[in-house]
C-alpha cells in the first residue's frame, strides 16, 4: 500500500496583517515534512548521509543523540545506518506537537536500535557516553550567546573519536555573496511551488527566531568548544553541514 504524501504547507499562502514569530506548533508539525523538503536545499541529502555517517562513526554500546529532532527523520536515518550492537538513540525536542508526529512515524518504522523521544530544552539535556550527536538545523534557533555552552556540553559527552554533525543555514561576510545566496534560496523555494508572498511572510516570521552565522564563526566556536577537527562535508546555497570530531 502506497503511503499518502504529507499535507501541503500553505501556512503563509494568505496575506496577514500581523506576522507572529515562527513557532513549532501543531499547525507547523502537521505540514513540517512538506515544509522542510521544499524550503531547505539538500535536506534529503543531509538526512540520508546522516545514516551513512552513523554507519561509519557510531561505536558499540554507545548513545546517539538527535538534538532538535522535529519529526525524527535524522533519528530514523541513524537507526537505519547503525551497524554496531548495544546502541540507543535519544531524540530530543521542546515541541510536544513535533514529538507527537515523530511518535507516529517511529511506530510505522520499527528498527533494531531503540529510539527514545524526550521533551526537553536542549540547554538542559545531558550528553553522556555518546559516539554521535546530530543537530540538523537546530543550533540556528538557539540564542547565539548560549551556543558555545551547548557545544561544550556535547563535546564533554562524546567518546574519543565521536562526532557532532552540525547542519545550519549560514550567512556570508561578503555582501554580494550574501545577496546571491539568498536569491538562489528563494529561487529554490519558487521552483518548489512557493509564491513570493509565502516566501516573504515566512522570512518575516523567522526573522526574530532564526539567527544564521558564517561558516567561519561555526568553525571558530567548535574549536573553542574543544573539538579536534571540523570539516565541511556538504553545502547547497546558504545551507551547510559540518562534521566536528572529538
């Protein structure tokens, strides 16, 4: 039996006199699968390769973390990729609406490595005996002044040789490049069926809650957090993913 496509994202299709800040509420959770596929260039690649990286880096008997797990796509990718015994995955999000949708997905795709869903603030989440931590498009929603604190806690909780996968929307120091990458991102959205009104209103909703930073700043902060190496493995327009090794 073919699974029906996810509900179409039309949250910003009608003109609004006031645009509140973006939140991961029930309305967003219901259309999030469609929203992120049509909004983030390379999203499917990042998620699929998260599973490949799990096959390479996850150590036997260790814990893996999916921080800001949303609907659990990265958790399921890790579960599919893990090749070592005795592991578990802890998927953390502060939105109950997102976790409710994630729970439905996990029930439809049982796997060998157990996945535990937790509702918690990432800044209060202990990281222990980890060989892989994933933050796919999550750090950008955390107050910049608290990002180093979180990365240091992740680094302390990683086993030697463990990795952090950090995927983010990025900014550019060069104004011309910044404008170009934003224009290309908007072209990607239009190619996926979003109208200019939707793009503009969604951007306004995210303005106060999503703060992108340059790749240079991410490299610097990961170095300050104590990671031995940080490497860029993927970039598509103004979205990128890094591997930071403990």
